[in-house]
């Protein structure tokens, strides 16, 4: 289910602040609050969910066998697909996942993978924001 993302050498995990692109503007950092299955996107959209681009250089899955992270690069020109759930006016970021292929299941030992797609809006990886790092520290 995408246990981690790497952006500008910064490790991001669920519960952390993550920035995403929407309509050529960067969203304020949103809390990574779980996952949305690609198979359920219709339901999420009916609930007011909005697809966004989550630029990252790498992602990791946690092996179901030994609990170790298995890393891979996000190919150039692709992003991690995200979904912003409205959450009663306090938007949350969900990472969209899909079923693993047989080869991915053998390599990552996990049944779900992040959905990597061409960007809808922007694949530019934004520079780190010091204020965001301070806010991140306040979360924990």
C-alpha cells in the first residue's frame, strides 16, 4: 500500500504532510491519511474526492513476508496518483493503489502498489519548505 515516498531525499510516510499538484497550483501540505483503491475511485469521486499529482522520486512497499521496505524509482515523467478527500472541510490525502502484477508481488511481496501515471497537472517536484518541516515536527 505504498509504505513510504521519497521527495528531495525526505522520507514521507502515512500520517505525514505531503504536497500535491492540482490545476497547475501546488496544494498546501495535506496529511497523508491512507489509501484509495483504484477500483473504488468512482465512489471517492461521488463523495467529492479530487485526483491530484503527487510528485516523488521513489516509493517503497513493505514486504508482507519480512516487513522490510522494498524501494523502486518513480519513472521519469510519472507521478504517484493521489486523491484529496474533502473530509468535512479538512481535506486529507489518500494515495491511490492498484493490484500488484505477479512480477511485482514476487519482488515487493505486497498485493498493492501505488498507481504511477502521467501527471494530470504537474510533475515538478517542489522545493522543500522550511515552514512545512516545522509543521511536520508539530504533528509528532
